[in-house]
C-alpha cells in the first residue's frame, strides 16, 4: 500500500511539475525566461522511484542508454544515468540538459511516451513515460528505444554544433570550403596544422589531449560506392603521406587489431547521404593511438570522395566526450552555397 501512495504522490507532483513549465517559461508579457542548461555532457537525469529504478523500467533505460559508446579503446557508457527519486526532484534539477520522467500510476489506462523540449532551460530535452505498471513502462520504453537514444544523442550533438557556430573560427571554414567546396564549423581554439593541395589537418591541442579533424579526398570511379576495405586502403595511403608520428618513419594508420574491426554504416542527415566509418587508429612504429569517426560523401568534383575524419588522442583521460565533440563537428559539415554567412 505504501508503494501506491508514493506513486500517487508522484503523479500529483508530476502534474504540477508539467503545469509549471508554462509558469517558469512565460512572463506576463509573453516573453520567455529560459536558463542555459546545467549538468555535464552525456549526463541524463532519470526521475523514477528507487523501487522501479531497480525494476523492469530502470533496467530497460540502462540497457538502451548505458550501452557501450562505440569504438573506444576502453569501455565507456553512451550516457551517464543519474537516478533522482520523485521526492528529490527539486528546482535545482529542472534546468538539467537531459531529463527522463517516469510516472507509474495504477489509475492510468495505457502507457504513453512523449517528449518536451526547452521546458525549464535551453537547449533541453524532457522524455515523459506514463504507465499503469512498471512492466508497462518497460514495454513502452523498449518500443521507443531507438527514438529515445537518438533524441538524446542528437541534442547532445546539436549543443556542440550550436557552440561551434556561435564561437566559430570562421577563417578555417573559408579555407576548407575554398579547397573542398564545403566545410564543418570549427569552434574557437582550433587551428590549421597542415594543408596541401588535397589535405587539411585542423587541430585543437592541449598539454595532454589532441582532437583533430582531417579533411581530404580519395579517388572514386564506378557506379557503386567502394567497399570499406577499399576506402581504408585509400585512406591509409593519405595518412601515411600526411600525418607523421613523433619519430622518423612513423605515421598514422587505421588500426589492424582484430578485436576492433572498423564498422561502416549508411546515413541520411539533413537530406544528404553519407557513409560513417568508426574504429581505432594507431601510429605505425609507435605506441600512440585512439578512436576515430569519419563521414564520407561524394565530392562536387567528379571521381572523388570527401573524407571528414575526426580523431582523439587522450591517453590520460576517458575519451567518449572528446570523440562526441569531434563527431559533432564533422556533423556540422555543409556545402559552401548553403553557408549563412
């Protein structure tokens, strides 16, 4: 009986919470007052009772959102989930970047799944799950598993892209677009490290980390897109010629380690098709290495493909957030004719 009272209290509290969205976001003159989101990159607050967090619905959320981030040298979850009981979901948490509200109420007739954006802060996403039981909540979470993961993953990328545009090193975009017909948006701190007729290396370096974006073309002929093996062979030749290691006769290459085989996927984003390859890179003749992710698309020039490859070197640190940052930058790629400025 105690469990039901707690859940009914949560229901009443959640209704009040959702109503106050408008009270917090709208002034008397219709203007909006939105704070900037709080919380660390990759964090998700899950508002759910401790009992249900340990039950089926909590397990479903962990199985969807805490899966390993792909192609890292060490295991890291895609998102860090933080459980907040409904009674502790106070004002301080409402500005968090990613929130999941799980409402289990025996008076509900069916399970529902919905999302709200920028309710208490911006850019924010709130996922709301309502269900008459823990098992029903788990079922609708799993039914919407792809939507759930992608919506949180995309808003994490969108925040980085927005900051890349707001604090852009616009001179880099001009150089890249002149050479390749298009470019990503590079945030403050990035600089051009190397460029040739067919290759540009843009880098953000600190004492212990290196986030790099390599942009280059590889040859393409025929009607069908080349295989992963053909792409990697062409890439390795470009990397050998343009990305040296610290010592003589050392250079970057796509890792040949059998336990980490590069993956290839086909995507359509903002109306454009491209190929994603992700995996690990090594330095031939040395012990350096780390994760990479790249997008490959048809060039405006005939018989060429453009590779936009992001990589991370951070031997002292976890690498998920660093890789998500460079991945978001390469997602911001646009053709020169579409630039707004």
